[in-house]
C-alpha cells in the first residue's frame, strides 16, 4: 500500500489529516464518440493548482488559469461536460473545499463561494449529468448536489455513514447514484435509487473489511465497478444486490499488494483498471479474465490513478510518481505511450468530452 498519493488514496492520510485530494459514468449524456477536447488536473505548482487543457487529443497540453484565479490547492477530479463547460474539485483552500467551473473552454475559471453551500472539507471526486447538475463528494461523509450550475448546493449525506470519507461517486441518471467511502482500514458502498434522498449500504465483509475503496464507476443501472487498496477489484451485474471480487489471477489481493486506483468501464463487460507501479489491466469478459496492457517503460515508477475513454480503443490515464506526473494515451486499446505535459507535477484525473470514466 502506498501513502501520499494525490488521490489514488492513501486513505490513511485522508482519514487522519485534511484531505489532499479522487468514474464515473455519465452514461446519460451525449453518445460516447471520439473527442479531442480534454482536461487534466493535479498538484499545485508555482502557487496555484494544476489544470491542463488539450484540443487535439492530448498531442499538446496547455496549462490554464493563474495564481489570481486558481487556488493553491491540489485539484483531484475533473469532468468535461462539453467543449466549453468543465468542472474541477480539490482540497481545502481558505477554509473550504475547492469547486471550479469554466464555461468558455478554460479561458476563465470561476471558484464557487462558500456561501453557496460548499462545506469546510476537501473534495475527492465529482460526477456530472449536465453543466448545471453536479455531484461532489469528499471527507467527513460529504455528498453535495447542485441543480443550478453551482449557485446553490444541497447536502445529500446520511448521518449513518459519518465514519467515512467519501472517496468516489458515479451518477448514472437523476435517480441512480453509487458512492464509495473509506476509513483508514475499511470501506463502504452506498447506493441511491431516488436521487440521493435515501441510501442503502451494499457489499459484504469480504469486500469491505481491511480494504479501503478508492474509486467507483457505473456503466448503467445494473453494472458497476469499484477498486481499492491491495489490488481490490469488484463488480456488480445486478444493481448492487451482489458484489463479486474479480482481482486478476496474476495479482494477489493483500493489504500489501499494489492498489487499484481507478476503473473505467466502456461496455457491460469491458473495463480498464489503473494501478500502482504503472500497471493497466483490461477485462473484456466482466472480470473473469484480465490482460496486462503494454505500457511505456517510463510508467513503472508512477502510481496510475484515473482513466477515461472516448471509445473502445481511445483512452487516457494519468498518475504521479517520484518524477512528477505522467499522462498516458492509447489509440488502439492495447499499447500506451507517454504524452508530454508542459509542467511535470503529479496528476490526479483526466476527462475528455463524451468520455467514459
């Protein structure tokens, strides 16, 4: 288990100190077709959080914002709604969590004020249904929702889960939402079928005990995946009634094994998993078998944290390591190569328009 990641977790760090920084499945939006517009977020550098933008599929990346518009905060999650609208969340800055939005492709970024209902906690993940309908999760059992573009936020937390930091959220439609949470040692999966009015806990002790969860991502209302510490990978095909462990045979599920940090399903049976030490695994049969992907040798020293895909062959993965950040890209669904970033800092999330997360 590795501590100190931007958002791939160290739940140990997240649970005991203010949150540093985590899909996600907006399958109700536009059709998932190849898109060239995307964003990457990550650690702060030169006094402000990292936001990179590409309009050519990642062949070139340009940093956006400046010290006057972006807080000095690690930014942990991003969602591209369309070529103009995107959302970013991150750690606490000036006493409350960071929520940023752009409506002009990142030419300007606006931080939403605490008076709109943003709590004094760091945020780990978000998901969007539209430019106006946004869900955000974070520490201290934080789940907040806005339906007016962030002008106001409503808490959707259930006090029954106050023990947990909410590490990841996936929103299928206006009614169906899954959230993964973690303490320093255990995990929780909660599921709502009524837009967050009520939540039901899912999963059993074999999945949840001793293995904090890092990310969760649904393909549709029946099929959802979650990943976490110790090479934990699990899925459900019956809307959460049963969760099935499906860690690759080549990996050993143990508290000391590499973490599985991000999962990106692109069909009911197909999903990529991003892991520590530069590893990416692909399943095409619902987790019954896995193929270790061919990844640039430079990636071996990085913890790969999140993946997004615009079709079955085109995807990006980002991460961090001792040399800063890394952006990986595949155009054939098999071989991953490094894309050049203008600033070499740790990266926590990537999102392209019309992408699976």
